[in-house]
């Protein structure tokens, strides 16, 4: 009878050890797949990464962008933190177009002041760009 008890104990011990090893195997496999997916995500991001070439901010660029939205260019001068730009007759509906066209080429807008003294949606622009 002691031999069958020993076989029964060994059977349950083997069963418990198999369950523990299977649990460890599945956790290790899940961690491996997580790491693999992170690696693939990083590789995909690196493959699709595009560097934006920053244009040189000068008076010609600002004049061009302002003329595209129909604003009248007033002044362009260099200050401590960048360039100060002033313009007038900028329609309210063209403000987002102007900001998008400047930011899309890499120009950073540090200060933006728009004043509508007429009440008709025609603004005076005072901005600091870098």
C-alpha cells in the first residue's frame, strides 16, 4: 500500500510542477511578445520618421505668407528673441491659414497680438516669430 501512496504523491507532485512550469512558460512568452511588439513599433516609427527642414526666417518669407492671405505688410525687425512682424488688413477668416502656413515651414510663433479696431473682422497683426 505504501508504494501506491508514493505513486499518488509523485503523480500530484509532477502535476503541480507541470502547472507551475506551464504558468512560467506562458508568462515568459507573453513578455517576449510584448517586447517584440514594442520593437516592431519603434522600427515602424523610425522607418516613417521624416525630418522637417526648417526654412530660414526672413522678410521675404513673411511678405509672401502675408500676401497669400491678403494682408498688408508693415514692418519686419529683429528683436532679442526673434523677429517682430507687423501687418494690417488681415481678415479674420485668414488668420488660421496664416498661422498654419507659418508653422508648417517650421516658424515658431512666440507672441501673437491681433487687434480689430473696426469691428468688421479686419485685424492688425503684431507677432514675434522665431
